[in-house]
């Protein structure tokens, strides 16, 4: 039986059904607060990795420039939008 994520039946292609069931039970035991903490931690990790990549590609950037570049990467300005 496929694991359930966000109430959607999605097949887990890289995990055995037994391992997926153990993981699903572990997430269930964490409760909403625990799962939310994991989501925030993962979001912070992705931002840190993105910022590290920006700094590696642009070693002369100041901290402010690196954050500005990260912000532009996350929240791009589309045609017709103001940058204000």
C-alpha cells in the first residue's frame, strides 16, 4: 500500500513498503507540531544551501548582497511587476 502524504495517495518508489510504513508511523507519532518543525528545519537547510551556493559562485559578495541574491532567487520579479 502506498504511503499517504498530505492526504494524497502517492507511490513511494525508492522505499520498500515496510520501510514506508515505519516512516509513516514515525511521522504520525510526531504529531502536527513535530512535522511542522521538520518542515521548517528543511526549509532553513535549503535556504542555507542556496545561500552557500550563491557565496561560492560570488565570493566577493557582502552578506547583504548574498541575501539580496537569495531573495531574487526565491521571489523573482516577473514582467509587469514592480520591484518595490
